[in-house]
C-alpha cells in the first residue's frame, strides 16, 4: 500500500484506484455530474483544467489536473518501488 501524489500535494492510496479515465467522453461527464449531485466528487485540480478523472473503489470520483499518462507513470513507478524492480 503506497500513496500516489495526484498533484498539488494531494495523495491517494494506489490500492483504492479502480480506473483513471479522460474527462472528455460523454459517459465520464455523466459520471462526474452524478457524483456532484450525490456529493461523491473530490476536486483536486487546484483551479486548473481537469485532465483526468479517478474512480475509486468507494465510488468517489476525483478530478485531477494531471494527465492520464502522468498518473499511469506515477502508479507504475509506485508499483515498481514495491518490488524493487525497475523497467
């Protein structure tokens, strides 16, 4: 279990992340809207544009200013640190 920095000193447990998706698609926009209506949204953008949406196993939706690729890299670096392996 490791924390991943998702920008602006915000951290999330890597084991809680179910998906990291682009905010541009209609289903993602619908998911964000529904999360706002039911108070399950967490805005970690620091006032910047949302570049990725993180879905957690607790059904919370986290808005992030980092791109999906940047989060992917951070998550993989975090997992490699657990094993001591580097690719």
